[in-house]
C-alpha cells in the first residue's frame, strides 16, 4: 500500500472561485483529505476525499488548507 504525501482535515479553501468548483465535487471543510501521489508529469495530484478519488491541479490543491 502506498503512503500518502499529506493528509488532514480540510479547514478552508482560500480562493472563492476554486472553492465553488471544489465544493461542487464534494470537497468540503471538515472532510478528511489524503494526497496520495503526484502525476507522472507533475501537473496534478491524486487525492482522496471520503470514498472518492480525484485529480487536482497544484494551484487548486494549494488553496486547500488542512488542520
């Protein structure tokens, strides 16, 4: 099993435009987020929120603040 790069509870999403998009995908404050790995070319990160797995761009992931 892989080890996650980063994990924590989502405390806030800074950028409002990105926040609306992430909230629509179920990435909500209070949810546990795991960052599993970086994509091959480094443009995206594979994350898990709850039972769903997603890929987020680096700038999107940087807007998510964890506790």
